């Protein structure tokens, strides 16, 4: 379908009360706005994804190194940011557009499909839920009972015919808190579909407090260095006259990372998953092994929160390869490079490692159970 997905993340986050702006705060294993971006990519029905950000947050977005989306600066209000996003795609001739608030990370792919299906016969489709609470309206000192059956709590994402929505933009104002509001003010027809209770909006800092769900795991690995072997560290092939001795490719970093993640998820260890008695794993790349573990942990509902890595080696010096290793692990683990920290250590020429006969690695990983 000829459609675009616009994500609004340009607010000031004043109510959130945090040094880190709300869209970039870690939530369920990754920055809040990445949940919306990743779901839009996975849905795979949009020709373009546009992210509208606050101009003060450019350094935060730069650190995330997000690929294959358009990033633009928004306005002073939500209405302005939505208009800027719509205007930015005017020449693309999209038939439909989805507009979503980054503060709602928990929408489902099923909801996206219902919205897209609704656009086949409607120009505006919005998700909403009804309240189970009694509702009253207070005007000055007069309190009026309202029928809760007539009250709808509106959510995003919201789906529109692009031309019809863009034509209503001249009627926007600061009081417009969502794009469907323009259809309401113009007396245009819209379709309301059933929203999702779990599609809640993150507004204040306590909405994102998941400390009680974080679990930790420890990983360690050491390999002897021998001639005529390749040297892999953190998934990266390192130029060297010696390499690690092991049943697989002997990558001590990925082995330690794998064990740390398995430990945090209470899912055993790397030896149980990939026995060195099994010929199938002879000389296998550790990137493949870690990828398989990530599939298993994600299937069990775990998301990686962060990974802290100590690589202990006299040679090679790790500083030169930090960025490559970080990017490699981040890609395999489906997380941002900002969630990985790598430190290179030596043993001051003491022991096997100090004599350049071995490399070791220790890792602490934290995960979040995504219920």
C-alpha cells in the first residue's frame, strides 16, 4: 500500500521530569521511540517512515544511529509538528498516512492491520477504548453527569487519507491534540475502531519504572592463543599471527555475552545449548550461536537492557576495534549500540594472558521481562 508512517517525538517532556528526554529513556530494553520505529519496520507496509523530533534532542537521536528513516525537526506544538511531518512528504504522493505519538510504545501489529484495512473504505480511522469509570464534567461550580457509553478515549496510531488530512491543516490550532480532531472540527466522517487497553501513553516518569523487572547475568570465557588459527573478538575478525583455540571459532567475547544473557534469563549456559561434543558446532561462527540465543530469549519474552563487557588481553589493543565490536553485538542482540559498554583490560604482563598466550572476557548483562 502507498503509505507513510509518521512518528511524533518533538515534545518537551515537561511532565516526565527526567534529565533524559522521554523519547530516549530506556523502556523495556531500548529507547522509548525505537519501539514505534521497529514496529513500523516489522509491519513492512510503509514506503517511508518519518520521525519528527525536538531540535534540542539532535545529539540524542544521533547517538541512536537509526537507519532507513527520515528524521526532521518539529515545531513548538504537537499540531505544528504533525503539519511539518505531513508537509515533508507532500511530493511523495502517498495515498495514506499513519500518525503516531512516540509516547505510546505498546500498540500491536494487529492494530496497525486493522487501521490499514479501515482505510480501504474510510478517510479517517482512529482507535479508541471506552471507560469503565463514571464520568462527570465540571464547568465552573456546576457538575454534570455524562453517559460513559458516549465517552471514548482516543489513542494513536491514527490512519488517514493523506490529501484529505492535509487539506484540513489550515484549520489547525494549538488546542488540536490529535489529528482526528481536524476531522471532528470540519464535520467529516470518521471510523472508530476498538483500541487496546495495553496501548497506554507514557506521560510521567513512574509510567516507565520497571526496576522490579530487571534481571542480571554474569558470563566469563577464556581461550588459549595458538598459531594457525583465526582470531575473532566480539564477532570481528582481528588481524593476528595467532588465534583462539576452541571447538567453535573460539570467540571469548561472544561466548561470555551469550552466557551472561542466558544467566540473566535463567536459561542455562552455552555448553548446554551448544555442546563441544556435537560435530555440528565444529568451527561454527559464534555470531550464529548468539543469534540463536537471542531468538530463544525474545521468544520467552526477554529484552536486553544493557551489556557491560571487559575484554582482558595483552594484545591486541581493544580501543581500535571497540566501535566495530559494539555495532556487531548490537545488531545481533537487536539493541542500540548505546546499550553496550566495552572496556579493554590487561593483566600487566602477568600470567598466560600477560604473556600473550590467552584472551579472557567477563560480561554482565541485564534483561527485562516483557510481559
